[in-house]
C-alpha cells in the first residue's frame, strides 16, 4: 500500500527566506506524487504534480518540487516565502501498480511565514 | 464553475443522532471522493464513486457509515448513529470525466461535524 511521511508538524520561516516542506513516500510500483495546499476553513487546492520526465516540477504561486527516486522524496520548495504562503501543505502519492486510483495523503505540514 | 459544493458547512449533533452530509460535484465530473480529516489521522479516503457507482469503500470505518450517489450531481454521506469520535471535517472531492487517475482532485470547503 502506498504511504507518505511528512516528518515535521510545523515549518517556520521568515518572509523572504527559502521555504522547504519535506515529503518521503513508499510505493510498490511507480510513484505519482502531488502537493496540495489548504487555507483555513477551505478545501485542499492542487499545487503541482510529478508523473514522469523532468525531476523538477513547477507549480502554482512560485512553488516547485524535486522528485528524488533514490531518496524516495518529493520536497516542496519556494525560493522566497510570502506571509500569504502560511497554510497547511499536504503531500500525496498514488501507486502506479495495479491501476490503483487511491491517493494517499500525508498528515500535512503547517507552514508559518513570519513577517 | 461554482466548484464542489458541500452542505452544511457546520453540523453539531448529539451522540446517537443521524447525520447526513451532502455534496454536489462540479458539473462534468464523474468521479467523486469522500475524505475525513482529523488531527490524529490526517486525511483519510472513505469511499469513492465512478459514474455514480461505489468503486472502493474500504476506508469506510464501520457499518454506521453509508454513502450514496443517486445521480451524477449529488452524493450523501450518512452516519447513523453518530458518535463523538466521528467529529472531524468531511471533504468531498471530484475529478473530471475522462481524466486520468493523475488528474488533480477538486475539493469542496468541507463540513465540520461535531458530535457531543
């Protein structure tokens, strides 16, 4: 079964500094990886995904993520954080083995950008 | 595009009562998912439908939970009887018809359920 680990409960970063949110995954087949963001009292919004090809994927709001197969990681990054980036970030994975349609989410990381 | 619409936004009920959560997916979306979010367990998939048919309900916690999708524009998640441990935020999400399994999900704003 697929699973995702987001090791840090909360990430604090000063505005203007680089932001990194960590994610590692476990699958049996090929991994299909996603990042979603959740603002207070809202549903999750899609940020970006890795399916195949270039290991560095770019998404919405200046975010990018790097797929690292050897480390089974898919960390989310932003070069310069904004206060408005403060939110809950979820990593998710789908296992490509067996036509699996289930998307497994991590527990989420609260990002706090300090002005 | 009004997005995925869930109702009610908040529900407070007493233990033992029946609770019904509602979801209207985006028009043209034929896959519908129900998720539950708690601090302890994060986001869990309860059940998903494809073309109104339940495909995978292995995440439904127990017989007290049931979900239906009578047509392409409406789904319900029912808890009967409700218990305090059911308190959570319940999300509905949908995905466009014909899209791949890797297409993004579109989430509603959720229903916050409190069972006292």
